[in-house]
C-alpha cells in the first residue's frame, strides 16, 4: 500500500473516545468533535454522522480557540471523559459524559478554565435520521426562572440544548462575548440575536473564560410530540455518573497496567449493554470498513447471540453474574416462541426485522461505501450459535445462578432447533455471503450444544432426552473427525468441502471437543500460522482469496483471531509466545484502552467497527489465559 493510499482522509479511529449511558454510545474525537451519536438507542438513527461523511453530516465540536490537546483520560473506573487543552493564554478542561440510569437521553459537556484566559468555540450541526432531516430550531422557555433553550425538531425527534446560548451561524457576531460574568447579565429573552425559528444548518458560539470560570451545555433528546423534559443539573449528574461507574467496577482489584486494561475492557462490555433490555450490541457503530475504501461495511449495532454469549462467559469469569442474568432474561424474551424462528441476531430489545439498506448520500469512512444500516445476516443460518448460547448458560448455571422451568425449557427448545437443523449447511461464524457449507467450527459448536444438554441432565438433574442427545453428539464427533480433519494436512479444515483453515478453529478447545495440546489441534495451529498469520504476526479470519465469502475485496486481520491464538499458545505450553504476542496486541489499543474490530499493520491504524465487543472480550480471555498459565508454572515443584 502506497503512502498516498494510507494517508487518512477521515479522523483515525484511535483518536476517538466512547461515551455511554447504557442506552447509546457516542464517539468523541481527540479534537473535541462528537462525530457519531444515535439517540436514544445504539441502533437509533443518528443525529451526528460526520464519522461516516463530513461535518455537514452532523457533529458537535467544542474546542479551545488556537489550542491543542495536551492530555485526555477517562476519570478512573468511569466513562467520564476529561480532555485538557492548552492555548497561548491559558488552559481548559472539557468534561464529556452521559448520565446512565436516569431514563432520559442527556449529553453533557462541561468546560472549566483552570488558568489564564481561554476562548471556547462551538460548532453544532444537528442532522436527524443520518442527515436525511434537518431540524427547525427555535428558542423556548424552560420551566420557571426565565431560563430558555434551543429546541430543534424534525419528524419524531427533538433535541433541547440548554446552557450559554448558541446562535445560527449566519447571525453569529464576529466578536466573542466578553467573559462569562458579562454574558450572564443578559436575559436570554432579551438577547439581541434572539430569533423566532429557522431551519438550523449550524449553531455556533464563542465564549471567553478566565481562571475559575466554568459552564455546562446539555443536549437532551425527546419525542417531538411531547413537551421538552426538564434538563438535568450537570453537577449532580456528574457526581451520579461517577458513582454509577465506580460502583459497578469496584469488585475488580487493579494492581498493575494489565489489570487496568482488563478493567477497561470489562467496562466497554458494560457500556455496550442496554441497561433496560439487557441486549449487548456488537459495537457502537455501523459501516466502519474492514478494508479502507472497500465494500465490507456492516451495521454492528445489534445483539448477536454468539457475541453476547461469549461476552457473558467473560463477565461470569470475573464475577459479574448480575449482568449475565440480565442477558439471559433478554434471551428468553428474544427467542420465545417457535424454536424454528430462532435468529442469529436481534435488535437491542429483541426486534426480529433488521432490513439491510444503503445510505448513498453518505460518503463513508475513508470513502468506503456503501454505508449500510440494518444487517441482512439476520436471516442466515449459522450452526454454531446454539452451542455458544448453551455454553454461556451452562457457565451461568455453574456459577450458582438458579435455573427455572422457563429458562431450561428455552434450552430444550434450542436443542430441538439443533435436531431439526442437524443436516443443514450454514454460513459460518463470519457470516459468509457465498454458498452455504458444513463449517467445522459450526458442527463442533453443535456438538457442544448437545454435550451441555447432556451435562445439565446428568449433573444438574434437569429433565431431557439425554440418550437421544448423546447419540446425536457422538454421531457429530465421528462425522467431524472423518470429514473435518485432513490427515494429509494434519489439520482441521474450514469446511468439510475444502482444505482451507479458518481462525474459528482456534475455538475448538473452548467447546471441549479437543484439548489445547491435542496433536490434531497443534497441527491445526501450525497451518493457521502458515496460511493466516501475516508477517506482522496478526491472524486473518480466513483466506479471502479462496472466494468462499462471496464478497469483493480484502480485509485486515481481525483482532479477536489473534487473541484466540494467544489463548491457544498459553493453554498449550507456549507461554513465552503467548506473552510476547499479547504485549504486541496490547499496543494496538488506543490511549484510552479501546479496540476496534481489526488492525491494519501497514498503516498502523485501527479499522472496522469501534469499539468492538468481540475484540475486548478476546483481550480479556487472552490475558486470563496467560495469567492462568503463569500460575500453573509457579505451582510446579
């Protein structure tokens, strides 16, 4: 790839921070621009979409004039972002956060001048429905006391902005206002730039702060047919937000940088969980490309059974069983009904219809089109999904969470689904859009589903046709070893029909189908190292050149695949290799500890949807595996 090809035209993903109120997840750039925000849910239409185009597609930039960012961080154990600016005349701290748990969609931006004098500039461009609807904005009175705000409305959506007043860009005065004290003396109703309403293309404002002065802006979403809600008190909301996150994370002790990184990844998994429904989204974004300039751009703002199940196993391993139980309740609702109707993914509240459409008016991240919303993979059959769900539910059961007739009845329905689809070909864990096949990983996960059903009957004394499940499980094992292991290659293969390898094969030991140090597994690892691991040491999902996925173009290495290799190394005695590779991967997180789906080693940039739950749970599992391996070594005589 040439320098011209890798030069960024979009803000690098590693420059973004995630905010979360457990309902939605905006992204804030290092330079103070909120370029992605969907209100009120992760999968709602965006109000800011500059991430997938340019500033005219919606953003809210808050910056210090002539300033530079000298540091940014999350307040410890939280998703409260603190950014410090330095200018020739002073310093400024910007605090961005969303208060969770208040059942109101508020985005709060606080500025405080900590020394000297600093001028702050806003550029707010509200673009509802992925920039398919520009709002009408007018000033409205808010409650008692003579306070007012700017109300922007388009169709079903409304946003109320409160705080020091911004103005239509065309009416903005050339000179900034003289200090916060002077500005507060003017009544909003009597402001010379007051207006009755207009189509709002851009709201701007400049404000001068001196040391010790501060101000807050609150952007609140609500249904346009309802009265605007009462804005939150920013100071109280900040205290409550810090308390919420620190309380949730308090059970995990932090002793070193590795513990800190694991904590941040656990926090990311929590941040991507909808607090009301329990649905866990795969990522906060849509259509961030798997190859810059390519067409592999997908909407990940939904709940995949597989991703959520693996996340739950990880949370249980770190004693977060409450979150796991919340997800189980989501699952019970989502898949209730005829087991033949089970999907691989759902909306955040369990919605089944996720039609995939394209947004041709958006230029795409790094000019990668099409930009897609919805996901056609919802209609695919993937044989591995039930196995992953039953492994997660078994882990929850083993952790001491009680099972009831309803939840066990669901699991029996899932096993019936496996029986009904026993001989059916699928599209695999990577959602291939080519011809369906017998994927070895999928067949092994189906084996795991029956295995967990048998274990529930034998060890936990639940009712079920254990003998029938045992017969199906044993038939699957014989079938996989006959058709899914190639003796000439000394390796398991991607499908029964080909001789390719697939990174998902690294998950076979996790199912219990084969041990990490089984010679057949070690042979598979050797072939994955040869065919899928590039010169930079990162693992691709599969060889796209084989053409099985039915898509044009290529893709960068998937981070979770390399984390799986770390786990395999650690669990099979290659501890030094595991530690070295894990240290390399740790360096690919951004300065806030966030991972995307992929990493481009040529340009040194994160790629794919961001932040990605799959990558973070892979990191946690890999770190845990290395720690367990080192502990075993220390215990040896």
